[in-house]
C-alpha cells in the first residue's frame, strides 16, 4: 500500500470514494473537494492499492478549537499555521474495510500533526465509532454542535 498526499489530479478518485462511503446528505461534493484541494491538498492522506484509491483521510488546520459545520463548507478558512488539525472525513471503500487501512491513515495524520507542531487533532463521529477513535487516543468531549447531514455527532480530541 502506498500513502501520499493529494493533488488536484486526484479529484475524481477522491469524490468517487467519498460517494461510496457516505450517504449523500453527509458526503462532500466534487466541487467542495476541488476547493479543499486548492487550499489544503497536503492535508489529504491517500492510500492506494496499485493505482486504485482505496482510502483517504482529510481535514484542514485552524486555530479554532472546535470543529464547526462552516469548516466543511469554507476551505478558505484553512490556516496552515493553525494549532488544530481537523479531520473531516475518514473513508475506506467498503470492499477494503476491516484491514486497518483507515487506522494507518489516521496514524499518519497524527504523525504529521506532531511533526508540524500542532496542539492536536479534532474529529466528529457517530456513537458507534467512539470506541474506534478512542483506540488512537481521541477523547470523547460529548455531542458536537455540528448538525452536518442532520446527524448527531460526537466531538473527539487527541491532544499531542
């Protein structure tokens, strides 16, 4: 498996994986990914099996301590010198799940955040995924203010 950061050339593959992994109400659109790639392509961690994109993690950096819905929509809020690495999506195509690929990408994002001197990482997840992210050291801070996709989300934080 090869892991690397993204370029604009990866847009079609990224949008296709997202559409396969999330319901339409929660999935980012191709247009949203194009804006994200313009502003923070180095904060996309992609995993390939050969030439096929099978998993990715993405999110931007900010000085804001909590993940908000506005962040998903406004890629221009990315601040490369910010304190917190936000994680907007953890995606693995269904055929490749339960092999630890998402975990490898999460570990890579954590390593990179450490190298970059961030305070930590923040993500939101559904109740059933709280124990999964806790294995990486994320702590559940309770229900998030986010209403992204009309879903209840838990905010989780990993302090470095």
